[in-house]
């Protein structure tokens, strides 16, 4: 794993290093140029002074001011050494300063420049010693010596030494600057990362028991608002899912316990004393009702558990939806007749792939509700249309669904009428129907009241292949 701090510090250090190297190189070049210009200026000045002083003398009588200007005395420091030589216009030596044991070099270019009345400057080597030279045409100071050229030279060793010392200093500063930049980069990275550390610590401290807490650290900082918002939204979703799960577990255990309590009560009371055969029979009938209720609840929970785990449907085959509707509705004939409810079917032919048993349960739950909540003597209308998929509409003549119940209609264990909570249904019918529709890539929705409730089930022709990852709530 790479360290962000180290990587950032390294980048800062590399940037500063490149900057220091570039500015160092520019500084050394600039200093070299300045030093050479200064030396050239000094040499030209010396040549001018010597030329003016010797303007009156002729040829070989020319005398240099050796002690003063040329510092040619015994053992002068190298910075002060100057060499001087007088040449005639053909480039032949006339006089040279006493510190010269042999002639300096006079390049032809200097002769040409001097002939044109220009001062020439150039670098040369004399007896292995690097020199900077100025050739000054004496015609510039007086006609008497216009045929002579005055050359003044100085060793460049001191200049070179200065440049080396400056370069070493620049390198040292570059190294120190780079180290400082690395340390600064690490420090800056640590400062920049501190908020994420605090956000992480807060996120870590939120556990299953404290899912209602939210991250507050740096929530106002422009750079971290998005991160904190995204994390808090994720916590919202987790909290919501967790609440639903907990509610489901609570409701499921409560629903399972109720029939078991009734069963135990029935058995305890019956066993308290001797009973007649008829009494035992009545108890057993009541117990059977509770066992039926328990077994229905268990199978409903199993269906929902399966739909939660999103396992693919096992028994998929072409299903004749119209036939399926007729089959399901016929099972409600006697219940409807008991309540004087008329069942009307208007179905087009639609065939699509699906799990027949699951689709039967979906339709059955819708028709069951419609028959159960329809007013006595009313009508339950079941319509099936082929609209590029199966569209099944179930409407009844009941009281409809009050608006405050609509948002929770498909929530597991939701039952709208508290008065009927105990005796009727478990509140899982619509949740199961919705899960079944989604398992087939379709959806189930509450359309509205007209005035009785209207539900619409849509199933795509592609069948379960179009199944989404949607989960029931
Ligand atoms: N056609 C309808 N008319 C009026 N209310 C309805 C209708 N269908 C459902 N409801 C309301 O929605 C609630 C949830 O329905 P759902 O089918 O999930 O559960 P249930 O019918 O109470 O029990 P179960 O279907 O598990 O036996 C019902 O309790 C009822 O209040
Ligand atoms: Mg129901």
C-alpha cells in the first residue's frame, strides 16, 4: 500500500528540486557573465590608463606602470596579477611587462579588430594558465602610437574559483531546499488529511446500535461537504434498511407467537380436567385453525425470504395468464357468493414465461383482498389486457384505501384496519404479490380509489429474464 503523505511530499520535493536546479543554473550563468564583464571592464580601463600614460613615448621605450597597475611585484596574490604587452601593427612584440617570461598570444581576429579601431576581448592560455585578454589599439588615445596595440591580460583562475564556490553553495542550498520541501510536503499532507481521519473516526464509531448518528466533522468545509453528505446518505439508507429488517423480525416473531400462545392456552385449558369427546373435538378444530394460520405464515415468510435472496426462479415455463386468472378466480367463487359479491372477468389472451405457482399467488392475493374488502353485493372486476406485456387490473366496490395508508401498503405486516388485525390476514399479501411481480421483472402498483381500491399488475413479455435487483420492503 502506498502512503499518500509520502507520495505528496515526494512530488513537492521533486518540484522544488527542479525549481532550485533551474534557478541555480541560471544564477551561475548570470554570475559568470557579470564577473567576465567586470574583468573585461577592468582590463579595458587598465589598458586605457596605460595607453594614455605611454602615449608620449615611442616604440621600445614604452614603460608599463608595473608596480601600481600590473601588480607585478614579488609574490602578489593571483587576483592582482596583470600582464601587459605592446605589439606593433603587424603583430610583432615590442615590449612586455616584466612578469612575462614569454610573449602572450595575439590572435589574428584581435589584429583585425584593432586595425578597425576596435577593442578586442578574448580568452587565451599562457603557459598552461587561463587568461582573459584585452587588445587596445593605441590610436584611440594618440596619433603617435597609432601603429601599436596594447594587450592587457589577467588570470581567470580567481574568477573560476569564485564560480566553483558559488556553485557549491547553490548545490548545498538545493539539497537543503529539497529536504525542507519534502518535510513541508509531509506536514502539509498530514494537515490536509486530518479532516478525513476525523471523518473516518466518526464513521468508525457508528455501529449497528448507533445507526441514527450522523457524521458532523468538517461537514461545513467546502472540500468535504460532498464526502460527508454521501456518507450520511449511505447511513440513512443503512439505518432505513436496518429499521425495516428489525421491524420485520419483531413483527414476524410476534405473529408467530400469537397462534402458539392461543394453541398453548387451548391445550392447557382443555387438559385441566376430563372432557367429553365433543369438547376434545371442538378444541382440536380450534387448534387446527391456529396450526393452519401458523403454517400459512411460515410459507409466506419463506416466500419473502426467497425473494430477498434474489435466487433465480426455478420453474419457469410459458404461462397462459388468462387461464391462470380463471383458475384463481374460481377458487373465490364460494367466498364471493357468501358475501354476495359478483366476480367479473374481462381478459385478453396473454402468454408469457414465468413461475406459474408464484403468479397464481400474486393474482390470488389481489383477488383475495378485493373479495374480502368489497362491500356486500358489490362487484370485483378483473381485467387483463395485452399491452406489449400483461396488464392486470383488479378493482372492487369496497371503501378503498385511505391516503395515510397508501405509502405503507406494500410494507410487510401492514394491515390497514386495526379492528381486523387479529382475526384477518397477516398483512403479507401485498408484500408477497409485489415481490412476485418484481421476480418476474414486472411491478405492482396501487392505482387509486374508484371508489373501491384499484391495483395494477404489469408483467413484461420477456418474463423473469428482465428481473431487476429490486427488493421488497
Ligand atoms: N382491495 C382493498 N381494499 C381496501 N383495503 C385494502 C385492499 N387491499 C389491501 N387493503 C389494505 O391493505 C392492507 C394490507 O393488505 P395485505 O393483502 O398486504 O394484507 P392483508 O390482506 O391484511 O393480509 P393477508 O393478505 O396477509 O392475508 C390490508 O390490511 C388492508 O387494510
Ligand atoms: Mg391480503
